[in-house]
């Protein structure tokens, strides 16, 4: 099932069933998404898709689902950002500087910037 198939299925579900017909987990996730969007206040600098996805995942994880919670999402996003910044700022010799700046080991910096390390 592709991403578009999932979106179409979600749209059909929303059009066909009322809130009271949906499982409690889905109702809770929808409430969380609505609340998160409301608190965002229409800020153009925030991605509504990210807000909704994070709110839904968090709501489902709180109900015992297998979705990622907000803390795990934030942690993984922070790690991805750190990896991107290390790769961007690497000049070929500044392993130690980047390690100190980003709070990781020199070995971690080397693994991120050395294309051969990715294969191992």
C-alpha cells in the first residue's frame, strides 16, 4: 500500500464514519491533532503535517499503541538534525571541534563523515 493509498483510505474513513463510530484510539488521536493545530495558531512557520503526525503518534502511544510518542519523535528529530549539521560543517579536519560542539564522540563524527564507515 502506497502513501497515496493510505491517504485515500483515511479520507474515505473520515467521510464515511462519524466520530462516535470510530475506535477510542482514533477519536483520541483526532482530538490530539485538533488541539495541537489549535495551539499552533496558524503559524506559517510550522508544518501542519508534522504537527498532526506527532500529535497522533503521541496520542496512540499513550493508549498503548506501537506508534512513537512525542519524546521519541523529538529525540530522533534532534539526532537527525545533529547528523545533518555535523556533515554540513565538516571541513576535513575538524573532527574534535564538531564532537565537542554537538556533544558526541570523535568516533561518532568520523562515522558520520567517512563514506567508507557507512558501509561497515
